[in-house]
C-alpha cells in the first residue's frame, strides 16, 4: 500500500476518479502513484469547459483510474488504470448484485486487461480482491455509499444520457442501505 500525501487524510474511505492525460504513455507502473500528476488529471478539479474539451477528443474510450484510499492509504490506485467509465460500471453491477440481488459474491474483469476483480460480502464488510493483490476488507455500507456517490457524480458530469442504467442502479442501491 502506498501512502497518499495529496489526498484527504481524515476520511475513512475516499473514492476519486482520474482521467488519463491524452497522448501520455504510461511505461512505468512502479512509480505511477508517486508521479500521478504526470499521467492523470484529477476529475473533480476539471471545470466543465476543461472536461468538455477532454471528452470532445474521445468520449467513448475514457481512460483513467479509480482511486480508493482508506484513511489516506492507497488501496486501489493508478497502476490499475483502464477504461474508467466501463470499469466503474462493472463495479456498480457487482455492488448491485451483492446489495440488491443479495448475492454472496461477484466477479468481473477489467475492461481492457486480464485482471480479475472479486467482491464478497462478509457480514458488515465487503471483501475486494484485485488480481493477485491481497484482499481488502472495508465497511460495506461506508464503501458502497462513497463509491456510488462518486460514480454518480462522474457519470452525471461526463454524459448522463449514456449511463442511465448505471445511475438507476446507483440510486436503487443507495436507497436500500
């Protein structure tokens, strides 16, 4: 786990989205968390004009990273960058399966990489395992609320009409917890 200096340190679970800078090649995953500013734009810091300019170039293949930290320590970060809108959708569908469909577990693969993601419910916790990493145990309700709120904001800002199904699942899941 990597200590994250430039993120909110006092929040239990932090979920943020980052967009990969266009025409920047990521060729070193070892130092990507330390040098993330070279490769990524913090989604929440982009104003509408900057976001529209970014999406104007390509709004179908949106590369980026979902950053999840626990009290400022990186749990899921930049080395797992991919097609961020699709990856987010896969997470939402898994969370929906666990919370609404009451499944015990669910799994999916990253959209553009052979990395498996497993999610499992264990009482008040959610267990997340990405690839060969150690499993992460988080409070199910806290993680779910933070992840879904950040995802809803992300989808509403990039193009609400393309993600109505995801937004409906987010709202239904948030109402049930």
